[in-house]
């Protein structure tokens, strides 16, 4: 039940990111096995180059949340290598989910501004 609840919370957050960012295509998942597709501005065309850039940008470790700096390691998958795959610990906390979503949001903003 815990995994289902946390997975729903995480997926709802990914859906919110999709509504805010045109480059987010399909998001889906089951439990805590989640995925978010990175696309062109049309929200459909796979965009491996942007995700490659996001991977490098996330590793810089310069994203700020509540006065702390963070980096973000992204796992890339999918046929076109334009999908962020998320498989956090089954014991992930709601606070950690919120932090992950905030970091993803910051990274998406940067990607759209480049």
C-alpha cells in the first residue's frame, strides 16, 4: 500500500511537470517504476539531444532548494534514449519525492531556456 501511495504521489507530480513544460511528453508508471519522456516543443517528437544536455546539467550540482545545493543523476532509457527512468527506493519519503520533483522542475526550466 505504501509503494502504491508513493508511486501515485510521484506520478501526479510528473503529470504536473508535464502540464508546465512543453518538452515533457508521456509520463507513466506502475508503483515506483516511473518514466518521463523528453520531447521537442511539440511534446511528441523524441529529443535525445535535450535529455543528453539535461544529464550533463544535472551533474553540475548547482541546483538550489531550501538553501542547499543539489545535483541530479538521471537514468536514461527508451528506444530513442529520450526517457528518464525513475526507480527510487521503495522506502522513499514524501519529502524526498517532493525534492526530486523540484529538482526535475528546475532542470526542465533550464532545458527550455537553453
